[in-house]
C-alpha cells in the first residue's frame, strides 16, 4: 500500500493543507472577476438608463399624438371645394395614317391566328 503508517497519513494531511494555503496565497484574490463584474454591472446600468430614456420619449410622443388625434376629431370638417365641370375630350388632330389591317381582320400577336398549316 501507498500509505501504511500514521506518520505517513499525517505528512499527507500536512502537505495537502500546505498546498491549500499556498494556493490561497498565490491566488489573485478574485480581482479579475471583481473587475469583470463591475464592468458588466456598469454596462447593464447604462443599458437600463438608455431603455428608460427611450421609453419616456416614446410615451411623450404617444401623449402628443393622442392630443393631436383628439383635436382633429373634435375639429369642424373642412368644406370641400366645388368641382368644376370639364369640357368633354376632343382630339386635337385626327391621324391620317391607315390601319395596318382592315377592320375585323386583325391577326394575333405573333401572327399565328388563321394561318394555313402544312399539316392539313
């Protein structure tokens, strides 16, 4: 066996306690974690303050829009301007060009309509 006597167990306990004390002495004391926590706490506080500022601005804007809506709802309607009758449309000049196809014989888009095929 590795440890057989009481003296060996006492030395093992002493070495374990010495190692624990050495580890505590060489540890930075949590300074790194405290600085990280403080940084995170400050960032969170800034984000909460920014959110509250935006919320207050939005609530102010909502109140302003509700007042404007109430004002417009209670206002007298504006009388519509009378509609002026326009003269009927009359073309300025008639075209002298003749149509491409006689009336009623207009072909399809790609000239496929009413075509004599070779298939019979």
